[in-house]
C-alpha cells in the first residue's frame, strides 16, 4: 500500500530510556541510547507524575524529541514513554522476533507447504527411502517410493584390505537389501587377490539361515591367451553357484574382476540362478583368462544373501558393490 507523507510504523512497540527532567519542555527520545522517531504524538503513551498525558494538548512530537505544553521542573517525574506502531495494521515482524518456537507443533519429518487456498499445510511424513514428489500446481507434494525406471540403485559396498576368508552380504545386516525390493540384483567385484596358489573364487547363497556348501549346478566357458596361443575350456562345479576353473596365484598384480546377477531372491517357487563373468591375469604377466557362465542352486525357495569365498586359502584384497534394479 502506498502512502502520501510518512509511512506508518507498524509492529515495533518500544519503551524509551529513562529521562531526567529539568526546567525545559523539550527532551530527547532514545531506546538503548539510540534516537527514535515516533510517527505522531498519538503513537505515544506518556505518563508524567503518575498521570497519563493527553497527546497533542499535553505534548507534541518533533522528530526524535517530545515537547511538553509547558516546561517541567527537576521535581517532575516522567514515569515512562511508550512508542506504539500503527495499531490498526499488521506489520512486518522485527528482526529475531519470530522463532521456530512460535510455530504450531507438528510431527518430526513433516514439511510445510500451501494448500489450494494459499493456507499453510503439512506434508505427511514419508518412509525411509521415499522421495518428495510434486503432484502439480494446486496439490501438495507427497512422499513416494521412487519408480525403478530401469536404473540400477546402489545398495552396499564392502572391502577386504587384509587376509579374510569370506565376504558376506546378508539381507537386513549392515544396510544390505537383498529381497523382493528389486527385481534384479547385480554385484560388481574388483581388486580380488588371494594368498594361496590353486584357489578358485566361489559364491554361495544363504538359505534357511546359513550359506549352502553344496547343491549347486554351475558351468562356465573360459578362454585363455598366453601371448602366442589361445585355448578354450569348460568347467563345472557343485560347490558354488559360480564356477571358475582358473587356478589363482598370489600377487597384487594378478587381481581379478567381474560381475554376477541374481533374479528376485524372495521368490519361493523357483530355484535361484545367476549369470556371471570374470577376468584375471593367469599365472604370469603374459597370460589372461576370461570366464562367462551361469549357475543355479538346486533347492527351490527364497534366499537371503550370498557369500564370496575361496576353494582354499583367503582373500588378501577384494571390493564388491551390490546394486538393485526395479522394473516397475
């Protein structure tokens, strides 16, 4: 709103500093030793010698001074001078006068929005993992479970940096998700080294509260190139859902990497299967071997995790990352 002349002061009501009277009618008005400028005499409440004075007739305001109708004496007492804002307006709050304590109570996790009428409203608290989604103009946002849309969602990375026999991913442990939340799960693993010659990389699934050590059918094709010739061979195992016929040798320069993928582990009517691929330097610096294969756990039912281990010895290093993919 526009004004002709001085715009009203709103909302900032102030009590002036104490004034020592003398044989004069004019006195300076300060708050915390800083000059203040009341809008008019009508915006002040003045008490002199215990009597509230009538504005305009008993006193007037000139800038940052009050001018009484007649001179006072040192025996007069100005009890108080209160400067008011415009009492007919709702003004802008002064600095540091509005705090969170002034807001209405709510539920931890709620967000504040505006409804279709422009009034404040609360967005109901969502669940862990949900995201805030716009529902368009005129409708408050909501928390929703993100749609998969074909994107792989990171779940968990584990790392071995010193001699360790196995690495376990168990649903519900250490933030691991491995259930019906996602349709597919992928594991990327790298920097795998071993401490024992002749070790093979195994992956076993967790069924009935433990990792099964048998009951698998796994097969792979592998190709080896040693600088002058290549060879193709096959291997199978019943001790792991992943078959790797390569005889691994110790050495940081012979690290293997690969990936494997599981279908929904929560399905109870089917046998659990996976597909995998892996590559590694083989025996020496002039040799390489690549594996591609598939495996199945022969007992139908849900599985709740998987485990990396070796046929003999322990890992010296290994890093594995778990991802989930939703198709709806």
